[in-house]
């Protein structure tokens, strides 16, 4: 018998009171987040499918009754798929993104790293320093695409590390007992769940207030920012600035690797409207690798920026790529201090340009699969390929977002 905080006792034949997750399993059963596997058996050590995980998580964050419409983009999900409604809701809320081949693999057991990535998707918080992973002995086993999700979840204390408190076991499958423990942790910190995932009533209608001008760089394809009472929208075609948080070398990256860039300064429109602060994080994925034709060595990458996180916890989907010349070299600048003066040096790849050459070449066409060799002193110009929506921190309007990109443009992707 397991006794929970509720009045009734639940008979669970295969979970004893001294089980490490007994209380969390009782909570998951009492709250309806999870059910029995068969009869009164919970099967705590069995695996949980990807579809079952998102179905339960929607209940935990109280989004299972959010109304959505349309069809899923996942080619392996249809009306006959178990929990198809939860998968569609999770997709349109952008909790999940599936695999690059447009599958979701709903019946496949969920990895601990994949579950961790979804929790990071739905919660507020800021990507902290990688040093927070230092005490975990298997931190080097975390897939590159999941590293920053683990950093965020460790800061928020939303992860499961049983039986060894110093191990993540990121490449093991999540068990039902571990899922119950994870769901209970999320439930206890519902304030960390982003407001956009919650169903809200009596919402303030969105009103258009006018436009502002963003001109971080001369010659950007667009410089319009639309202003609303609920959000500011930096339109696709604008160019923003960022510095890489880590060294980026296209010869070393794998598809799915996650990279993070940071805004070097506070950003305002020319009219003085504040948009986002210095330190805002831009999260990117490596989506494609181009090899040399003869030796088949990695040479160039397609890196797509897909989400931003502000220090106050606000985050949102976005789409952008490094703005480059037609030769496929990343356009960057580097500040060099000489004597008492700071000089701005301009580069096309490794080749230094004059300011005049830089301005001419900057307006050349976009070639996003490029050779990267950047350190964290360099400024990268990011061309927005989709609108960058910055919600008002005092109001978050729930809406089912349309895709930022179409089939013939640059896609965005996450690993869960």
C-alpha cells in the first residue's frame, strides 16, 4: 500500500513504501498524471514512450485542454497514433520539434536527455555557466544538443539523478518511476513553467501601436520593428549582433550540436524603445555539414538560431542565420585595443577588410552553409529569417504560432 497526501490509499502491487519514488508515484497516480500499467501494477522500472511522456507532461503543466487545430507535420503520427491529440498540442505549443526527417517516433522509449530537453523547453530560466555540471561524473556523456538544457535544469533543480546523485545517465531510457519523480518536481515549481504554455482566460486583446526603426547595421535588408501593447516584433530581414559563448569551428561540429550566442549590448530602437538586454542568449543548432569533395572532411556548417532567452526568464522561438558574403564566409568584426584607442577590425572569414570593403561586401547575398572559425571576441551578424517576437514581460498572449519558415527555406529544429 502507498499512502499519499490525499484521503484515499492507492493499492499498488509492485511498489512498496520504501521504494525510492514511492511518494512521487503515489502523487502521479492521485493527480492523474500517470496511470497503472495493468491492473494495480505501476511497472516502475519499465520504459516510457515519447508519446506517453508528452501526454503526461501536458497534464502536469495544465495544458492538456488547450484548444489547437490543424494537422501535425510528423509523418509518423495520425489519428490512429496513441495520444495523437497530445502530440499535436505539444507540437503546436512548440514543446516538441521531432527529428530532422519530420518524424516524432511516438512509440519509441524516451531517453533521459530527451525528457530533459522538453522540460527545459517549457520552463523559464536562464542558460547558466557550464561549470554547474562540474560535480557530475558523466557530464561528458551528455549529447552536445542537450548540454545547455541540462545546465538550465540543474539551475532550476528539475532533473532526476537516481540512484547516483552525481550521475545524469543521459543516454539511458527514462523509467516510469523516474518520470513520476520528474513530473512531481515540475508540479512543485509550476511558477517556472512559461506562461505561454498555460491556458489563460479573459486575455487582453492585442493592439497595434505603430512602428519603430532598428538600425544596428547599415545596409540591413529591413529595419522595421512593429510595436504592440503585448509584444514587440523585430521583422524578418533585420540584422542583430551576437558573440559566440564558445569557440565555433565548423570542422569539429556534428549535426545536432547546440551552440549559444550572447547579445553584447542592450538593444534599443532609434526612437528609444527598449527591445532586449545585453546577455540575451541565442540558441542555435548545427543542421547540415558540407564535406570537402575529395578527402571527405568536414568543412562547412549550416547553423540556425532557433530560440532566445532573456535574463528575466522570457524566451521565445526565433529563426536566423549568420549573415555572410556570397563566398560563404561569415562576416564578423573584432574590437582591437591599440594604445588607448579601440579600433573595429572587419573580416570576411579570416581575411581582413577595410571599412569600405566591408560595407560593400556586407550587402552581398546570403550563403548560410559556411566555414566557421570564431572565438568569443568576435561579433557575428545574425540575419533574422523569421520575425523575432519579444513578449511584454507583464503579459504573455497565448497563440498557436505559425512556422517561421517554409519547406524551401531554412528550417528550425530541436532534438525532441
